[in-house]
């Protein structure tokens, strides 16, 4: 396994359908997640039940460009992203 600081992005294909942040198991020491600065709507970060829909919000809601507090020692495979608009997403950087 390589050590250092890594960055990636995750776009949600279909609005309202949560997707995993990572397709593989990665457990970094720390991850920082930011809503992309060109998003057109809200994104939500959370577990498998994350939902950005206003009537049933679950997870941490991020506006365009907002950064959530760091997450520590969490498997990126278990972090989910949902968006209000198809194609919106997040940028994330992690240290391992």
C-alpha cells in the first residue's frame, strides 16, 4: 500500500440514488470531503441510508464548495454520497 496524500472525486450518476464514495475498501487515517464548486445543488454524505431529498434528509448536507469536518479511520467503502442534481458530487482527499 502506498502512503501519502491522495485525492479523488465522486459524481452521483442519478440524483436521489446514493452511491458509495469508493468502490474498494480504503481505510485512511483521515479523509476530508468537499462539495464540488461547480455543483448546482445540495449533496449529502452519510451511511447507506443517506438521502438529500428535502422531505427525508439523512446525512450531512453540503452546499456548493462546503467542506465537512474530517472523518478518521473510516472505510471509504462505507461512506455514501447522494445529490439533488444528477452529475453533482464531491472531491475528497485522504491520508494513509
